[in-house]
C-alpha cells in the first residue's frame, strides 16, 4: 500500500472517531453541569446515551456517503 492510501484510511478512521466522540462529550458535559446545578444524578446518564445515539447516527450517515449509497439517489 502506498502512503496516499494509508493517509486516506487514517483520515477516515479519524473522522469516525471525531463524529462519535464529539456528541458524546458535549452531551456528557452538559449533563454533568445540569446535575451539579440542580443536584440531581439523572441528566448526565441520560444525555450521555443521547450523545451516543447521535454519534451512531453521524457514523451511519458518514458510512452511507462514503460507500456511495446516498439517500437522494434511491428514488
């Protein structure tokens, strides 16, 4: 494999990681601060899972675009 292909693969893996981690981290931080402000222990967990679902959706959309199965071309 040449260097160009290696960089494409590394870029693709990095995009997957960022698309998954950013929503999880953002929702977790928001949940943490809401819990600290109100003195609860529910929002961190709830928003963590919402972030995980959003990250999974981002990965799904990225994978569909990468493999050329765009939703607009189905019709």
